[in-house]
């Protein structure tokens, strides 16, 4: 009898462990918010016990994944971009306002935006404006400030914000347009972070949007409640939103 009870208890423990392990949630996020999402994931799991699985890429990549995989519960990124997709969203949770900045490589003589036109500046990186929020914002900035023509031959277009950051850190480019969130994560590896006039590009609102028919509906409800709480707001603020 004791052996039977011990076996039964073990089965119950294993079943409970499997149930907990099965309670997961998948979030697809713009790569420029990886550091923030990682912190959100740690805090969310600590608070709820639910594991937050993460997928990163540019907005085109993550919305494509959400559309085709059937495994994504929510998408985090630019509201304007997400509102323009055909994805079936069931709501929206505001994370914060996105801010465009220019990061400058060590040794590059750039202390303001117009310095990018100096002959010593050979290469300036930006994310792909067709696929990344901050590529679009950088393009709007170049147009509104009249700098596009002067920088046309210097511009290097890459897929994501983290790629721009990596190029600036390595010195492969003299400067690059990224978001303030990623800039905070690399500020000790670059010469300086320069603010860009927010009037030079259209406002960026970062949101998390749950998908209709999300595969982990109950876990998604808990994540929505978490995003409304002070812990999530504090994390977003710490990452420049």
C-alpha cells in the first residue's frame, strides 16, 4: 500500500509539473525592444509562473511569423505598423512612446545631426524603412531636415535596429539611427547618443496586441493584466519608453 501511495504521489507531482510547464505564452517583438522584453519576461514569469517565449525580428518578420505559424499569442511593436496589417487583433495595451536617436561611433566627429554631412563621415546606418519602425522614422527625419540628398551616398540600410547598433559599436559605420531603448543598452560602447527632434518624424507608439484566437488564451489574460501593472510600467520607463 505504501509503495502504491508513493507511486501515486509521484505521478501527481509529475502531472502537476507538466501542467505548469505547459503554461506558456509566445510574444513576437520588434528586435529593437529585445532588452526591454527580456526584462518584462523575467518579471512576468516571476510574478505568475507562466513562461514567456520570445521571437524577435523586424516588424515584417514578426508579423509574418504571427500570420503563418499559428503559435504567436501577441505582437509588440509600432501601433501604426500593426494597425496597417491584416492580423486579427483582439485588443491593445500601450507600452510607451518610442523615440528615435542617433548613436555615434567612438572617434567620429559628430556632435549634432548636421555633422553627418561632413566629409570625414563616410557611412551612416539605418534600419530598413520598409520593415522597421525606426528605419521609417529615420527616413522621415532625413526628409524633414533636408539631409537625405546630402547623405544619400553614405547611407547603409540594414534589417534591424540591433544590426545598426552592432555596426556603430564595431566602427564599421560612423553613426546610426536607432531607438532610445537600444541606445540605453549600448551607451557605454559608443561615443555619444544624440537626440533627434521629435517633430522631425511621426509619433511612435509602442503597443502589445493580442491575437484573436491566441493559442494560450488564459496565459494571455494574465500577461495583459501584468502589462497594466506598475512593474511593467517601471520596466518600460527604465528602457526609455
